[in-house]
């Protein structure tokens, strides 16, 4: 990221963590270390200091963006003489498997809900918009799970369209990481939040442009702001394997887990399987689909080998 972001023609302004931390200004710290520990994903050691230096400035930046977007919306409503329902601010968070998207999304959600205005902030992951395993198996896509073609994009776009229309009680499918599948007849309800965070590996993925110029929306067309979490391939590979090994000792031990058979493996064999899954599936998805979306983000968080954010790149206006 450093080489890309620091070129003279880059659309980004790059900050060291020390530079970025100063932009917190007087934003109060509203999370305790105990709360941060509960928000961490497995293997993502985000610290109180990192929240103060990285995520509080992002929270402050987002306050300006939300206020500006709401002002623009109100001005447009006055121009049109309309009185529609409020439109939620939509924040997209993307990046590789194992990079720490879930932790980032949860930390930002907690920080945003604790603004003085107490906004309602909902968090939805794109996992719920994967096709059910039965569909993926029938289409020969089980090993392409997480690739763009494994998502029910029409349903996801419909969900975002309803959210942006200010409709009440919009439903999203539920995904179980235990069963590794969509939960039948279960959904979560998103009821006119002030801010919606949408997190997933391919949220910034553009679709192939139509030759006839017909309007086909991208998921990111509904975003007001987007964040991409970045790290070197070798670090991502190690984090993925480490997480797999932790899951082998925890979630995989549940007989209901889709990966229960892995819990019985020795460490060497389990590591070999995890490395194979990374090289064969996740690395391919990263190179072909996820990493190419990085330049589409408004903010890039570059992580070091220790999982800590080392650089912040903010798109120039």
C-alpha cells in the first residue's frame, strides 16, 4: 500500500499513525479495554491505544461526513418539495479474509452509537447474502464461496435499495458460521437506522459494465463512505492459518460445526489443510477480486505483520 499511496499521482493522502492520531482532536474515548476485548475477532489483537489512535479519528471524520450528507439530502428535499423518510448513511467495510474486518466494523459501530446524538447504528455482513450451500453445490461453487459469483447479488441490491429508500423493517438473511450455511427461515430486521455498516470481502466489487449502457448498480453505489483493510499476503496467510488453528480448538469441537472433523486432526495436518485452503481459495479470491477493489475505497487502513494499523490513506476530495 505504501508504494501505491505515496506516488505523486495518487488520489490518496497518506498519514503515519502518529499523524493520524492527532486528528482525533477532542473526540472522547467512550470504550473501555474490557469492552474492546469483547469486540475483538479471534486472533485480532486490537488494543485500547489503537482504538484511540486509529478508530477515534475515523469516528470523528464520519461525524463530518454524516452531517454533510444529511445536509445535502435536506437541501435536495427542499429543492424537490419532497418529504420522504430519512435516508441512512451507509458505510462499507471490505478487505481480505482474516484481515480484521469484523473487529473494525464492531469497534466503529460502538464508537458511532456513543456519539452525543446517540444515532441508531446497525451492522450487517454480506455472509447472509451468500447462496445457500445447496445452491452452491448444485452449481459447483462450494470452493468459490466468497467469490463474487457465490453471492445473491440481486437480493443484496434489493436490500440496500430498500434501506436507502428509508423503508421500515427491511429484512436480511442470516448466516451461521457454525453450520457454514444460510439459516433457513431466519432473518434480521433493519429498521431505519441512522447509519448502516455493511461488511464483507467483496463489498467494493464492481460488476462487468453492460455493453448497452443499461443501468446496473454496484453494491458500492449505495455507500456514502467506504473503508478497505489492507495487509501483505504473507501476513494474511499466517493470520488465516492461526485463526484456523484456534477454531480447531474451539468452534470446530462443536458436533454441529460444519468443520467438526477438523477438530480431530493433529496440529501438523490441520496446518497443512489450512494452508491449502488459503492457497487454493482465499489467496486466489484476494488476487482476482478483493485486492483490485482497494483503489475504490475512501479510506485504506494498512496493517503491519503484527495486525496493527501502520498507515492510513484518505482519498483526496
